[in-house]
C-alpha cells in the first residue's frame, strides 16, 4: 500500500497551468504586457507642506495609499490586471497559478481608500 503524498505545509497546489482565467484575459494581456509599470512614485509629504497636502490626503483617507514604498514586479502586475474581475463584493485575479480573492472590505483595510465615492 503506497502512501499518499501530502502537499508541503504552507503551499497551495496550483489551480491551473494556464496563467489566464479566460480567453478574454489572455487577449487583455496581449494589449497591456508592453505597458510600463511605474515604480517609485510615492509622495514625499514634507515636500508639499506649503500646500497642506498631508492634511488633505489624511482627511480623504489617501495618505497611506500615496506613500506606499514596496517593490513591484511588472510581469506579475500585468498578469494580475489581465485576470482581474469584480464578483460579489470581491476582487478576484490569478497570478502564477494562484487564485487571489480579496473582499472589498479587506482591500479597504489594506489601502485605506476613501469610503465615500
């Protein structure tokens, strides 16, 4: 009797070898893969003290959003946007065979966008 192999702890099996969730997503990728992903575009709030920008962005709940300083991976960004959809108050995508499912509530907690639209 052979043992069943168990997936390694913390690893999720890939949902598919196809990087796209649909034919439309594949087409979208061909349209956007050559677009540049701009990195390093953060706002240094102290440069705009004379405009009271920190208070304006803070009152609009955008301060954290414009000051994010994290590395970016352009190819992964293209796959994420190609596969992006909004379904039942969730943002869904697939990157590197892994499904992404983020509730709008969680998204709001991560980026602190304004709640009024």
